[in-house]
C-alpha cells in the first residue's frame, strides 16, 4: 500500500512579495511540494495563533480554523527571522503553542538570520531557540536579496548554508513521512525520487534550552541628560554596544533615537544587530492605552519595532494624556495643592493581554516585565499566552536575589540587572549614601587587584558570570569602554562566593519608600 503523502503546514511571519522570510517560506514550500508533500501556507501577519491546550479551544472561529489546520498537518515548518539570536516573537509564540499542545508533531524552524555568520553553525542557532527532541533546526542565511537563489534552489552567495539547509529539509521530510505513516521518528522512510535532496544532515536534537536574551551588556539610558544622549548612544554603538535600554519615563527617547539614526547612517551597525528595549509607563496600563504608548516610543526612537517591551512597574496609575504631559511622571496633577499619585483599577493581566497583542501586531519582538517578584511572575505565567522573555530588576552584590534568579532560570526567563553597581545612581537623589557603595568594599577591591581590573568591572563581571545581563548607565566615554570590557577575564569560584556573600537585601529603588518620600503616596510592591 503506498505511503500517504505527508501534509506540511509552512508558517511564515510574512508572505508579502519581496519579504526575505516570505522568500524562504515559499522556497521551502516548493521543495516540500516537489518531494511529494501537500503544503498549506500560513501568514502569521494576518492569521491568528492556534489556542488549544490539547482539549479545549477558544470559541473564536478564526482560531478554531487555524487549530484545525495545525491538527491536520504531519509537519509544521515555521519560517522566521532571527536577529542576534532573537527569533521573531510571533513565530516563537506559535512554536511554543504547537509544542505544548501537539506533542506528536514534528516542528522545523527555518532561520532567516541577520547578524554575524555564526548563525551558519547549526549548534549556536539551536542553542538560541527552544528546541527539543521533536524539532529539526534548519539554519539558512537568507538575509540576502531573493536574487541570491540560483536555478537549482541553492544560495549562490552562501554554499555552506545551502548544504545545511538541503540536508535538514531531507531530515524533516523523512520525519514527516514517518509520522504520516503511523511510525515513529527514525523508522523506515519512504523512497525519494532520485536526485532530489541529499542525505539528511546530523540531527540537532537536544534538551530544551532557554529562549534568547538581550546582549549581556547594554547601555542604560536612565538619568542621562538630553543634550548628551545622542552623542553617548552613537559613541556606545561605535565602541561595540549592541543593547540599548530606554523607557518612556526617562524622557530622552527622542534624543536616543537621534543617536540610533546617526549610528545606523554612519554604518556602525545594522538595525538587525541592535537590541533596543523600552518600557510601558504606569499611566498607560489600560489596554486601550498600551498600543498608543508603544507607538509613541517607536516614533521617538525612529524605529518600526522594539526588540523588547517591558511593563516598567506592577503599578497602574490613572491615564495622563500625552498632550497634557509627556512623559507623564508619577503625579496625576503636579500643580495640585498636594500632588500625589492616583492609582488606577487595571488588573496586571489586562495590561499583559494588550502587551501580547503588540507581539501579534509585529510592533515588538518580545515582551517582559520589570520589578516583579516570584509571586507576580507565577500569576503571570499561569495565564499568559505569550510568556515573559525577560525580567528586569535591581541586582547588585548588596541585593543578590538568589531565589528570584533561580526561579527565572527554572522558568527560562532571562534576567537583566538594572543598577548593577548599586548605590552610585541613587546618592544624588538622596536614596542612598556614600556609605552604601559596594565598589569600595574590601572584598571587591581585593578581587579587582587580583584580576587587574577596576572594582566596577569586577562587580559587573560578577553579575554576568552568574548569568544575568547588566545595563550600567554612564555619560562618560571612558566608562563606556570600561563597562563593556568584561569578557577577557573571569572571577574565581572563591571570588564569586565572596562577592555574593555581601548580600544584605539592600534595595535602593523601592516604591514603598520613594513614592511616599517624593510623591506623597505610600505604595509598597515588594512586601
């Protein structure tokens, strides 16, 4: 009895003409069709995500229709761009849903990779994605004009990628055939027409790995004065920074955007090589206000998407129209006789739902949260359609937060440390004293002497070495260079333990303290 033709669902983040990922998807669809598969093309830019837990579907007819298409497929191939180890968020969410709900599906990823050529190596790419034993990685360097394909379907400008790609398509077809015929991966494969595809490349099966994270060292833009922001951003990119951390509340995103434009125009990097984070301010938590807030940030930064958009605080405040005041700040009415914050009755889950919609709309690649503890994270994970990719919190040797880091590691949530040097940013605000500084502590000074680095570099290296990113802020070019020079030395296990032992639970950025002192409103969030 003839083996049934495998049914392939080719899912792309775009299918519009001229789009590079669409070119990859159509190329894959053609190859699958030529090898006997029945292909169904899906455009994630216009189609909903499937929303099943294996038994229960949401009632939306378009979602149900998409779910049926997924259920009918033997092979799911998701085509999406990857920028500096960060996959497209909509595609990543699709993969998470299909992996979670359809355990017996074979899922392939086709990477339209921008960034350096290390993407051509299958293993680094696999490590950048959420892969498991059901997945076949199909790395392909397609961030090239469609004309790069030759008549045989190879990539004329990159024969290595073409070889890997063809081999992995063959592996995917073999696995799809196994499933469609009721077998198991690794069983007998159907005969292939002579001369079609080469032998399968080695499998990249492996355990699940954490999702991509921002570059380990970024430039924090908090408290950098407007007149110098553009120069500092441009210089940071020139030095080698590829991670910029901004926020509506910092009040300098337009100036940061000028610096980004200058850096890109000067050819210092490409947009796909630059990770830009911003944050949703407290007054825009109402779901109706989330997208307009994000779009304002994008206009100010001069970008068409963010790599990461974070909920700045788990604090919802009453809406302040941008035409009244932007950034809105903490006070509802700063001209009142006794100005104060005005809380809004907006559930955090509602705000997160609107953040998820930004991913679906392609305005942001990933979403996450700031200043959340374990309890809030547990609640978020219990109801999220799109999992938080990143948690940004205050972290330094005096506030090590070991349990929070362990939880995030278990949940595959990347952690970025703000204020990684501790007190210096808070002394001018009256929120810390010089005696609170960790850089002068004998343990840090001794480690710095031993490794021939500055105390600041030792503290930043401690953070990076324990698996967190860091976003130190500075307005001084020499500090920019110092803060990023962290990867040609290591701290010994003894030095790491000694610095970690300095933990005293000292939190400088605590709304339960500064909201009352500065904004006449008692607003604890950590207790």
